[in-house]
């Protein structure tokens, strides 16, 4: 896209800043064409900024997978309030864990 480094970031910020200025001029002069142009420049500037940051962080081992797949935790096979005795079906006292019942 823009490459890596300091100047692509400055260029993306400049496109965004000029887009806001052009949008302001569109409102000030009551010209819808200039306003639409400013809005398009703002969207283009944000697109360029995300591309620059994505390229920057991919150098440090960033994954291209969506966050939901990257940070997947395994599900538990049993409920968290089940004890090992409940899972095996052995009788026992649930208060102190001994096998002495009433």
C-alpha cells in the first residue's frame, strides 16, 4: 500500500487532516460537492492509516486471523461445579469428602 516507516504514517495523517479541512470548507461554502469530497478523503485517510498500522504490526509476528480464532480457549468437558466423585459416580459425603454417610 504505502510501505513501512515514518513517511507513510505522515502521509496518512495528512490525507485525513486535509479531508477534514475540505469537509469544513464544504460546510462553510455550502457546496455539497466539496463536502462529499472531504468525506471521501476522510474515509481514504482512515483506510490508509489502518493499512500502515497493519503492515507495521505484521512485522512483529501479528496474525492475519480474526481475533475470535486467534484467542480461542478450549471448552471444559464437564461443569465447573461437578466434583471428581460426581464424575465417577462414587458415593461419598459432599461436605468433607469422606465416604462416611448417614
